């Protein structure tokens, strides 16, 4: 990675167990809305706040690689799969900052549920020093205005016309996205029950799942 290539970089983390069209469409819309040069899709190895993923790290990475093969600007990032211990977001952001320098714009993409519990994250208060936060919101969602966390969020909240590329870090951007009501847990359940999850995820990913008999038990 070089500074010249990454004028406005964002990271979308998750288990991606498996990756589906909800993940991919949200990433694409954010890239277009916010003029992001690249979004790294970063599967976590050991999620600090949820159970162990069903599929192995290698399978989840392989499915993501297939999903983004033909979409410029969306890219698999393996750093959390290759790092031992819990997959703390702050560690990944520190690692990326070490690669891209201090001048490039860097953002972390979160859902509203993750934003509401960010104060339980490891070294969470350091995140705005390293990156912007981009919040994926459902249409009509409103930012709560009570409590210490929400006061902290409001201090960092960007105005609507701002975009991440204007500064390296420190702002919170809220963007409403087209909602595809798809859950990886539903896909796993469909496969386990012998039903087809076709059209919920890319055909290449579904073919990989079938070839490797993932989620059948």
C-alpha cells in the first residue's frame, strides 16, 4: 500500500460467514456516496463480541475473494486472519496506519448496533485518532441524543456535506443505505435444512459452499 494509491481508504470488518449481497451492496453504495478509493473487506479470526464463526478462516477468506473478484475498489484484507489472538479493530487500524501514513483518509465502517456498543470495544476511544467512523443506517434512523456515549458521538459527528477524504481521521459520518434484509445466519440455516440460498449471495460463493459442503451440519 502506498500513500498515493489510498486517498480515501475504508475498512469493513465482520465474520462474513458467509459473505452475501447485503455486505457487498452496502460496501459498493458507500464507496460511491463517499468517493472512497478503496474498501477493504476484513474478516475477523476471533471475534471479541460474538461466537466463533462456523466456517474456517481460510474458507471465509476464499469466499470473500470470489465475491469481489470483478468489483474494482472492493478488496479482501487478510490481516486479522493472520494475526493471533482476538481480532481487535484498534490493532488493525494501527497496522493500516503504519502502512499508509498519517495523511491518508482512513475510515472504519460500522452498523448502528455496533456504534451503540462501541464503548465496550478494546481501546475504543483511540479509534477517532486513527480513523473516521462511517455508520450504515437504515432509512429514517435517528441518532439518540442522551447518555455519555451519544454525547461523545455528537462531538465527532460530521455535517452532511462533509466526506472522509477531506481529513485523515476523527469524524463520524452517517449514511442511509438501500437495505437488503439478508442475514448470514439465515443463509446457514437454509443450507442446513436442505433449502437453497440462491440469490442471497453471489453464485460463485454459493458454488464454493456447495463444493466444500459448508454449513450442512
